[in-house]
C-alpha cells in the first residue's frame, strides 16, 4: 500500500535532518543500502530488505532526481521474507542422515555430522523457497522534520528504522501524543504541564488496590425449586383471574347493548297494542249512543 493507494496505513515519525544535506552524498548512501535478495556469497537470505525506487520496486540504481521532490525525500522500502516449513526441514534431514549412515556404514552419526547435514538441508531448501515480498514507501519532509511510513508491520517498521538510521544518520522517533504536544503549537505552559504529568501505574498492584476499594458485592438470595414453582403457580392463577374478569366485563357490555336495543321495540309493541283497544272503545261508545236514539224514535211513532 502506497501513498497513492485507495487505502493506506501511515505511521508518523519525527526525524531531524542533518545540517548539511548533500544530495549527492545521500544518493550514494541510498545506493549502498539498496535492496539485495542474496548475501555476499550469493545465497538467498531469510530476510532481505533495502531501498528501492518509489515508482518501481525493481529499480535499485538511484539518482538525485529520483529521491528529492521539492522539500520531500521519497524512497521505497522492500522487505522480503523466506520461510521453510519446519516439518519439511525435519523430513529432509532424516532422509539425508539415513543416506549418510548407509554410505559410511555407521550405526549412529556424530553431533558435528548432524549439524553439517542440517546446515546443508536448510541452505538447499532456502534456495528453493519463494520470497514473500512486502513493499512500503517513505516520505521525509525536510522542512517540518515529519517522516511518513506506509506500514504498520512491527518487524518491517523496526527494520526500516534501523536502515534509516544507518543511511541518513538520524534515528526516527515515533510521533506519539506525548511528543506531538511539543509540535502542534501549544503554549509553553501547557507543554510544561504535559511534561510534568506523572505516569499512572496500571499493573496488578493497582488493579488489586482498586478491587479492595470497590464495595463488596451483595450476596444473592438462594433460590429453591419450591419458590420457583410457587411463583409460576401464582402467575398462572393471576392470569386465570384476569381472563375471568375480562369475560365478565365482555358479558356485561353485551347485555347492556341488548337492553338498549330492546327498549325501543317494547315501546313500539305497547303502542301497537293500544291502538285496537282505542278502536274498540270508540265503537262501543258509538253503539251506546245509538241505542237511546232508536228508542226515542220508536216512542214518538
């Protein structure tokens, strides 16, 4: 992951440049410590690291124009690791030891012979192991003394810091909050207060003291099966009673509605029954009045 990648993890450090920055001398120092995947004997190394061009990890020949961009010094860092599986190394040593015993007609090999076989096997397997390359980038602002490194791998970061110190003669310091307080423009009084802060002890003793100061936990009451069963029965009884009350309330509401509907019908029936009675009474009255009239007519005749 580089500076121009979509996502990148950047570690901030602080490195004060030397008073005299000779660009040609710095370029030669970078070339001397460029990436080499083999040692002086031409054998591959378990860990190979060095400087590479920031635009191409295969370029190890530098020029001043490849390193300096305005007030920045930018360079790439390559960190390769080779590993041989332990089980494979053990099996190959066993095989070589058996061959050596048969060739020399020996029952048991000496310690020196086993050590020699082990070195030969590891060298042979290491030469055939494929490297695992990791590429990082470094940008050093020579004016603000800020150093940026794109990588959080601990082994690679430590190796980079060592190589940076050997190449430029300056040891990079991680920009932790305690040191960053001096470089963000805070007043001198605040910086002095930060410097005078005493460290807090977070060891086992402090944890034990805080535990002793904490209030004692309240013991929980014992729970028995009888109490649990009684609580369950009471809950069930309460639910049954609530259901019965709900049913009674529903029945009362339904009865009230029925009574309300019956009242108008009763009034209508009474009116209907009263009408024939009134008619009969009218008819009787008319008949009673007619009888005296008829009697009067007969007497006159």
